[in-house]
């Protein structure tokens, strides 16, 4: 911890206001006003970016009890310093640089070893596996999840406790030149591990070589002792040699110089066996890895190299390897039974991970009780009293109203009987918190009634050994095995990408119509609210009503309101798009009826102008009558925006027409504003237009398909992340003799040789287009493409897996996602990605993941 009084000198800042408590200490680093947790000792850094300025949240933070702030020099302090009596406020040139400098100063207090991990892939998995493998020997502080960014690394390093930890393991990721030098100064590793050099973040570098050299800057700090890496990567091997980095290398290739040669041995299909040949005279040692897939093997061999260098006995290494398990890389959000909602984080449980999961729970605007089902927190290095005091301190900010503890340690906090549940020793939690404790997962399941969780939001957080997946299975709504997985972190990445393209002050309206392009309206809207989008847009009133009832409070525009829904729109604070005189008259009549009968608020409206789409909207010839009508009813109208829709913003061949539309929109919007007597928001651009016509951002843009990872402009494909993955399962595999046909109408034509045909649990009732039949479509099974055979049926379809010998019933088949992208599939049947996304039936289970 650092005294706040030492920060001006440490962070090269000047004190705007001293705290009331001259001995105030910094205990927590805070970047988000929605994640305050414990305000005592919290130091807030007001970060600024192209599209956000955290200084505006100072009043909310002060109201929550935060009293220590780092702000930017010259930044506007809302309300002035007098608004924050007793608060310590430090001004610095860059709050981000100050955050990093404070973390670096904290790192300097730790004398133990620190291992840093970087590379294009596998960083988080290798970090988690090393923490598992080394935990018998070390008390480890590690990055939570994938906290490897310019803000994630300092937050991770801040958790180092010199009095307790014996080893730090931190991952570092970069996306452009110059970032790694800043992370290296914070981490100051004594050892390092480089995973792989791949294509991730290529856009930020001139070449693979430049990206590699930037990443290797992590391992060039004073005091660095050793780099672990695979010598089978020629670029990496050459760069390590050229830089003269001290290294311990491994290889799988005979004749490749390295410290360890791993020789593959025959083994069962679900595991892999290796002989480890060291450079010295010791005999080869044999190890079995509990994985057979190539990415897991690569990651496990990195870890095995570290263990071998540490000199552990082969038998002990094997015991630890046998306990390796897949890493839960993300938190999943699922619909539960009885209208409950589950946050599934069942496979890891430590204080850092619990804090992140509670933050995710706190972001959920759904109404209802918040319940935490928590296992013993393992390997914390703390006494039970201190550990669960920290756990209890995290609960209020997440709104937890019920805690269910499972495990021999946490259950000792109570004496349980058939009728009584409650603390036997003081559990430092809010007295309003309901508590239940069980010694085992089996004991909890024996009395579980899913109806007891009706309409709740439930966080399930447990260490793997407790088998909490059984709890999730008991609480989850039962649906068939086809799943649309929606990656909320990828969606947030795409949102920020488009935000960076906007001119300062430009607002962002995001389309969540059509069930958020098939992704799930509530979950997407919830994320957008957390990410502080300015507006949402839906097609129909019912969609907006559902969002309001789920707790979404952002302004919502309804693009196709029915006149008989105007009263409901007012009730739910929804804003209609008005595009014709008939609709305007209906709206005014509805307003008159409401005004005569009660106090319902008058919603704002959005006027749609037709500049060439020729679909909906007021024409330029309508302006005299429209402006007269606006003047006549000025007291009854609150116009939020005027908008138009471009017909061909994504096609360069029509750019002249687009410019004509934009010119017409400027003229028409000016006439409307003159009639109103005040300025309104003006917006015309969709996803493609945001990138292609930056001069026409106006006051707001409308982001649609680009948010979901599809680049309609053709300019930014590499910068976007795929958001949705549709997958199903192989129900059965049959061997068809030569000459046999497949499916209805015998359209799966006979072949000259035997074929293996896999039946998949997806059909046109799930939204899988019938045009994909007869070889037009394909899926991915075990990483290989399998073409469709015969017609797509209502609930199933068939693919040829003759060339995939390992394919088995129960295998996952990817219908679209990484490796099988929507634009390619849409092109195969002559449609567009929008159609494939929005066609996914609501009977298909949505699973939302956060990395």
C-alpha cells in the first residue's frame, strides 16, 4: 500500500486538493464507477479516450464513498473542487501512465521471481496451467482471466503481496507498437515464456517480424534470467538468438538444437504420450498428457518444459500433469428454469476470479433476487477468517441477497440443522443476507428445488473439484443440443472499434432489432448499457417493452411503431420513429387523448426523411406541409432526432448517389430544425457508412451488422471479431454402401464407394436454410469441413464425414463461426449474412460467454 501523500512525487503530479485524512492509504485501484466495491482506500483513475471521459463520473463515485482521485491536468472537474469536500485529488499529465507507474512502483516492493507470458495464442491457458502445476511449491499471484492489456496488467500486478506471495505469473498482450515496453516496465519479469507467433493483432504491425520483436521486449528488462520457448518456430528461434536472450528451449523435431526434445509415442485417442530427452546424460523420461488435441498438447509441453527445468522428479511431474484440466476461459450466461438467469463460472474459484464474476453479476439489470452459490475458495494463502471476510466484503456491491456456501471449510461457518440455517461464528456480511451452507455438492443437490430460484439471477462459482456443473444442469432450462454461442467480449471489441472511428462527441445508436440480429436482445442490450451506448433501436414496440421489463434503461427508438401502440410507448418510455403524415396525425391524436385523461409522459419522437431509399419517410416535397405541422403543434411535440436511410452506403459504385442523399438530408434537416426552433440529433450512417463517410457522422450514427462482426464495408474485416458461433451435435454416423442414397426424395445421390454419413441435430425449424442442402453448405467437425448431403430436414441434416475418420456420435459440428465465416456461407446460397444471423430460431439455446 502507498500513502496518498506520496503520490505527487511518485506519479509526477500536483495536488489539487488534499484528503481530509492525511494518513489516507491506497488499497484498491479503481477504473470503473460501476465497480466500486469497497470505497475505503479506493483510488480512482479518470481515464480518457477518443470516445469516453471518466471525469464525468466523479460525482457518482464521491456519492458512493470514494475519496481518492487521479485526474488529468486541465480536465474539467464536474461541479468544481468544492463539490468534493474531504477528497484527495491529484492531477497528472496522463491518468493511464500514472496507473502504470503506481503498479510499477508496487512491483518494485516484491523481491521474489516473476514469470511473464506473451505470444499470439495460449497465454491464458498456459498461465492457468502453470499456476496449477506450481501451486504445491509456490504461493502464486497471477493475472485474473485474460487481464493482459495496458490496464489489465497494472491491475494484476497490484495484487502482488510481498508478505505472502512467492511467485508472480502475469500475461501480457499487445496490439500495436510501443505497448510492450510499458508493460515490461510494470511486470519486470525474472523469467518468461513465449507461446506462439500467430496472426492475432497483425493489423497493428508492419510485419510478423516487427510484432515478434515488440513482444520480445518483455524479456529484455534488467535482471531477466530465462526465456522458455519452442525452438520449432524459425522466426522466434532466430530473434531469440539475435537478441542474445538467455533461454531454455524445447523441440519436437529430431535434429533441432534445443534443451529438451519431446518425442511422440503411441497412445490412446484421448491422451498423448511423450519421451523427454534432456541434453545431459539423464535417461529419457516418459510423460502422459491428459489431452490429445494439438493446441492443448502445445500448451502442456510449454508447461512441461518449465517443470523439467525446475528439476522436479519425473514421477512428481506426472502426478501433477494427470490433474491438469481444461481451463474455464469465460463466464457463461444461460436461461434457467422458472424464469431464472444463470451466470455459470463453475470451474475456477479464487478471490480475483470471484471479484470479476461478481462484477458481471452486478451489471445484470434483470429484476429479482441475486443469489451466489459459492464453493470453498481454494489456494488463497489466507486464514479462513481473513479469506471469508474478504469474500463477504465483495458481496454488497453486487447486490447479493442470498449466499449458498458449499464445502467443508465454508460450511464450518455455520451449525446446520433440519430447521435452522445461520451463522454460528460471526460471518462479516450484511445482516439482511440470507445464508445456507452445505458440506458437499451432493448434500445441496439432495434438497435442491429449482422453483426456489424462480425469477432470480444466480451466480454459480466453484472450484472444479466440487462439480458445480451438476448444479447448473439442474437449474438450466432444458433445450435441445443446438446452441448459438454469443461472445460478449467480441461484441464489446467491435463496439469499441467503431467508436474509435467516430468524431469526438458523435453519439452511437445500436440496432438490437430482430432479437439483436439473432444474438439475443436482452443480453446484447445489457452489455451495450454497460458500455454506455447512447441509444438502442428496435423494430417493434414489443421488442422495446421486453427490454424495459428486463431492466434496460437506455433510450430506445422504435422503428416501426403501430399507431395503436402509442399509449404503450409512452408507458414504457419508448420513442417512435414517425415517417408519414398519417402516423404523425395518429401520434398527435393519441397525445390529445392521453393529455385529457392523465399524466403519462410525452415521449420524444424521431422524424424519418426519405432522401432516396424510397421506402419510408417524408419526401423533400413534403417539407412545407411538415414544417407547418411542426410549428402548429410545437407544444405537443418533442423531436429527438431527424434521420435518413442510405440506400447503398456499402457500395462504392453508388457513391455519387449516396452523396446526393447526404446533401438532401442536410437541406431537409436544416428546414426541420428551423421550424422547430431548436437543434436535434441528426443521423444517416449505418455500419458501412461509419467507415466510408466520416464527414457525414453528424450527431449520431447507427451501428448494426458491424457490431456482430460482419464488415459490410469490405474495409475492416481483420479488425472485427466474430461474435456468434452456431454449433450442433452429431446424432449418429452410418456407413452407406456404394449406390445408396440419403434422405427425403433420394436427393443425396448415390456414390460409387461406401460413405460415412453423419446426421446432425439441426434443421430448417432451427433456422438452417434449406438451400444449404445437396453440397451447397458445409460444417466443421474436428476442424475439418464436411459437405451437406441430401435435403435439409425440419430437425436434422446430413453431412459426409468419409474423410474424417475420427468423427464420432456426440462430436460438435460448427455450423458457422471461426473457420466458417458468415460471408462465405451467405455467398454459397446467394444471400447476405444478415439473413443467416436473424434466421436462427428462438428455439435454439443462446449461451452468452465473457472471457
